[in-house]
C-alpha cells in the first residue's frame, strides 16, 4: 500500500506517517521505482500498534523503547506515565506560586502580567488540546512561545506553537537560539524545527550552524530547510541523506534547488559515491539525479544504466528518458 491508502485506512495523516518513518518507528518495507513509500500488511499492523500506545499517553520516545524492548511490561510503562504526571504537578505548583505573586503585586500593568501568566498556565496544561488552543490564541510573547516550543512533545501542539511563534515577530529567533546549544537532543530537535518555520535570515544562519550537530535528525532537518533555500552548506548532509535514506526523496529535491541555483559539483559527487554504494544506494543516486539539470545528470545516469544490478540500470534508463523528454 502507498502512503495515501495507508493514511485513509488507518486515520493517521500522511505527515505523521512520514514522521514515524523519520524516527524509525514505522519504516515502510519497500519503495516503488519512483521512490514512494510502500507499506506491507506487517507495517500497517505496526502503525496501529503505535497509535494504540499513543492513546495511552506515551510519548514517541517511550513508544520506540517499548517496541524495541520485548521485555517491556505495562506496569513499567504506567510507571513512566506516573513520573511524567508528577513532574507536571511540580510545574503546575510553580505556576500557582507565580499567580499568587502577581495577585499580591501592586503593578499598574498587572492585567497584562495576569494575561501572560494565564497563557503560561494554558501552555503547561496536561491537556494537549488546551495547549494547542493557547498556542493559537493571541497574546503570547516570543519568549513565552519559544519556551513552550522547546518543551512541547505532542506533535499537533508543537506545530501550533511553531505557527504562533513564526507570527510573533523577529525576536523569536533569539529566543530559540539557546535551544540549539541544549545538551538535551530533543530540545535541539524542537529548536531546529521551530527555526525552520521562520523566514528570517537569522534563522537560516542558525540552521547552517545546526548542520554540525552530532544528532543526525537535527542535521538532516536543518539541511532540508536551508538546502531548499539555496544554501550550499547543506550539500554534504543532503548527499549523505541520498546515500543512506530514508529521506532521500526530500534530500534530492533540495539538491535540485541547489544545482539550479548554481551550486557546482553535485552530480560529480554523487558519481564519486557510486563505487562504494550498495544496490539500494546506487538506485537512490539514480533517482536523485532526476532532480538535477539534465546536462549534469545524464552523463552519470548513462554509467548507471550499465550497472550490474538490473534494477539500478532500469531506474537510470527510466530517468534518462524522463530528462530527455523534458529537454525536448
């Protein structure tokens, strides 16, 4: 089944399925000749399993551990949920203390302060729907929204917070910058996704810095964003993504943007990687070359059309025809 059919049958959005693929929670068994994800019946069952665990309140990281650990027990999972609830109670107590302090303060702008504190209360609610509504409401400052973005683990709420932060003004960039230096990889991942939603040139500069992050997810998300904006510094990471998968299609599209905007040597570097790549890697290289200008791609594809693996040769031949038709 292709991703659209899986989405219709499972009720899980295509965007979420791609996110599961990126995290390694549910990776499709195969790919079509065009590079589209292809799910098996076992993959579909795993998707339903993941959704069932999410309904219990488990985070994606907890679900990943549960799926990888055959010895995981329901009591251990519930224990983790109890710990999370206890941490939320501590945060709510801190919020209550802030409310009491504001109530006792004789300030001419206390209504504004109370509004901000109320927003903080909604953003730290245990209910993700309330947190999402708070993110979409007016009144959040860049600092408040950025702090919420860097701690939010629920995908829909995180998306709403990123949207609100992007509308909050250019100050948002500065408040997210510290997230890229966090020792917590999840915070850095949230920071890079929030920065990717900002059009500001300063956000792009921080994303270029994130290309050196030790975490592959941070590097790849930064590369996809700045590569699509024509920043050559993303080239190395994008080429590695083409060779390794699973986001090779998106990486190839970004490489196409770079090539069309004048970044030299992309086709040559893909060609250099061919001898050390396995069959699947060479097939991904052939598919990625379809995004490059024909005059750069066709010489490399011609070599791949004689590949020892028939599937690689067939893919390269098909891409050559497509590019040739586009030039005519």
